């Protein structure tokens, strides 16, 4: 199906060869921390934590994820005709040595020094997929959202998930060409928004590892569907208030 | 407001005292791995990864998160009258040394040996909040979903986010009493489903650290609202198919 698969860098061809415990002094990207803390009753306790070594100075954000929705609003576009050609979420397959699996993730990347999260999202989207995206005008505050902490009991890494609109009627988005870095092998593809949860379940069953940020989006959309009546009331409440 | 805050264990009273780099040989809970792998073009490369040391043998799942929705379906309940008394998501505040902050998370816990993820979710919910929950009958497959990987570029930790229904008209849920372990200080509270994204933005602004699994749910619900027309079509499509 057109749009399903926009670039092939054969992530399934990769595989792990060996894994060994590594001393912290020889690690370049990550480190381990021993933290002494006072619990709420004033008792001193110890916690162990993993950290990235790459967070930019003066930044609270490690990375951005790009929640990119592809749509075609043009009269000739198929964006509103059938379920199959409705809005689609842009996703990526890549081999991740930490899991030894091919993952399903959003486009993402580390925030460069001096760059805002929104700028990083637009740049990473273009580099990794070739698409030119924009931050939705009507949702600037909602687009940027807040920093999300990936696993607070285990590590201090975090991500800002940025909403980005990709207008397929824009001529620049007709034949997108990613510009991957040396050593990056990413296959981009899309899933229909209206079947995201079911499709991710299917991909999980096929052996892909679903990133929690992507899985959370799908689960939230499923909750919105289940609690549609309750959520529908919000609009009425706003008008009354 | 009743139900907003069900137990107070003063997570804000905790604080970090010191943080030092820790050698991998003295870490009990986490470790670092150096992975040799072949990229898709057959070139040998190295990746660094952090891991938990606690995943049960024969399990692919580290932990469960509990997506618990509190609702009162009884005739005397307020569950369907106004937006303020509609379904609410059960959340927790706790101090996390890895971040040096109080987080907003779902109830969660490690899966015990021999326990299914659904059993772990019901057990953790009861232990951490006192609530008796059930896996929704009409959504058993959807309830359990799939394993979500928290940060595949950095570590191999994962979580299964389980939907759990908490019926407030059940007499056992009238006065829930958590049974926290020694050293656990968790304050449970709820947020209305229909304002989850806005409320998490507010809490982020107040200095809380939002867990990515919770943030993802809220962002997905916000997407469902934005793309309501497109998502509404799914039902029609199913009937046609």
C-alpha cells in the first residue's frame, strides 16, 4: 500500500553477537549513580540509577520524539474518503541492540545544544524521514506538552513528545528523502490512527518491540474510545463554564 | 475534593543528599552491558546498554503498570452526572531519587515469579492503594495489551500497562487502605479522564515529573479528541467490513 513503507534499510538484517558486563569507567554514553537520599520520615537510604552522559548543559531534556500525523487535506487527496486513507501516524523500525529486537518507535533524537525541543523535532523528522513538518498553529501549547520521564524507578532519561503536522499536499512532501547518519538504519512506515492499538498488537505478535511512548499514545486513544461518552461531556462543560 | 487524595505519605519531604558514580560490581539492582552487534550491512559495531538485574527467569516482562479507572455506576453514585464526577484515572505521587523529584505515575510493580501480568496488576493495585480492581470483561485482550519498552536506545526495561476497572459502588472500595512495604511512601490521587492532558501540564508546571506511560495515555486521548472525526469512522468501517 502506498505510504506504508517509505524507505528500506533492512533493520531485520542486524543481530547481536555478544553481550558482556561493562565497567562504568569504560562506558562513553551511560553511567551508573549511587544516590544517598532522605526518605519522607528522615531516614537515610540508597538508590541505584542509570544515566545518560549526553544531556546538554542547561537542558532538562535529553531527547525529543516526533508525534507526526500525515494527512492530505487537498481536494485531490484521499485524506477524508475512507478509513484506509485517513490520518496516519509516522513510525520507524530499527534494530536496537539493548533489546536484540527490531523496535517500533516514533522518529526521535537528542536535542542539540542551543536548540529548542520544537526545532529539534522538525529537524529530526526531516533528517530521519525526509518529511517537512510544522507545529500545528492551533495547538502550540498542546503540541509541545511536557517532559516525560521514561522509567523514573530505574533511570533519569526523558523525552519531550512533540505533535507535528505533515501536509502531504505540500509539494516538498511528495518524494521524501531521508538523510541518515552513518550507522543509522531506519525504515519509516505509517499506521492508520484509527487502528493504532490493534496494529501495534499485531506487530508485537510478529516479534517487534513496541516503544512505550508509541504504545501509550495508542492506549490513550483506546481509552478515549472506551470512555467516549464521558469525554464528550468536556466540550459541554467548557461552554457552560 | 473527595476522592482527589486518598492517602498522604508526604513524598515532598524526601530529598537527595549526594550522588556518586558507582562501579558496576557494587550495584545490586542494575548493570551496564557492552553489546557487540552486526549492523544491517554486516559491519560489526558496539552499543552500550543499562539493564535491571531483577527480571524473573522465564519472563519477558519486568513490571506492570495499572491503568485503573475509578467509576461509580450505582444509581446513587455521581459517576454520570457531571464532568467533575465522571471517570477518573488513579495516579500516585512518590519521590524518585533517580530524578530528585516527586513523580506522577501509575500504580506499578515488578512481576513476581510465577505470576501473570494481570495477577500482578490486581495485587499491586490492592497493596499500593487498597482498591479491589477487576480486569474489564469486555476488553480482556485489549486490557492486557503488549509489552512496552521504556527507552530502547538506552536500556532494556519494559512494562505491561494493564487496564483495570475499579467499581466505587463495591462496598470493598468504600474505605481503601493501602498496605505499603517498609520504605514505600506513595500518595494516591485521581485526575478526571476528560482533563488528563491539561491537569498533567499543570502538575508539570508545578515541578512534578510526569512518567512517560501516564503522559502517553494523556497525549493519545488528546489525539483522539483532535482526530475525532477520523476515529469515528472506524466503527462504520467495522460494520461495513
